[in-house]
C-alpha cells in the first residue's frame, strides 16, 4: 500500500515537473523594457570635446528597447520607434537583431550576462560601452 502511494506521488511529481519545464521559456527573461544604466565613452580627448562627450552620453541614455516576445522588439530612439527581429545565442550570450524591412542586415545588440546587456562599439572618436538593465 505504501509503495503504491509512493509510486503515485512520483508519477504526479514527474508530470508537474514536465509541464513546468515545457511552459518555461528561456527568452522570458528578456521580455520588457531595457534602458541604459551606464554609458562609458572612452573617446580620444583630441577628437572629442567634453561637451560632445556629454551629448553622446545623453543621446545614448534616451535610447531604449522593448522585447515584446521571443522574436520581436521595438527600438525607441528620440523621435521614432523601429520594429526589429531579435535572436539570442545561448552559448555566447550574444543578442543580434535586424530591422523589419526587407534586406535588413543583422547587427549585434550586445551580450547578455548576469541580468545585463552590454553593447560595445568602436567609433571614429573611440570606444563606446553601454550597459542596459531591465526596468
């Protein structure tokens, strides 16, 4: 009798574990609004003035993006909202996107690690590193 109850308990526990595993989506951690928490502009001081540096940082902090589901995101700039498709490589943590327009090229958004997305880019003025956090 006790063995029968234990076997039933194990079966029920296994079923619930299976249902939970199938319903959890690894992309759910991205869904929501992400904003720049930190902007580091390591620019050449001979090419960029402090005012220019401040302006670049301010513009980058106004940009944000919303992951709507496991494939679509909106990128919000100062004056427009752009639809994009995003892709996540679990092995590297890299997030890429392409705009919804036909023939749009794939671009790197950044690398996801420990709850943040870090985007690095090399510009003519120097290196720009932006760390995004989910609201």
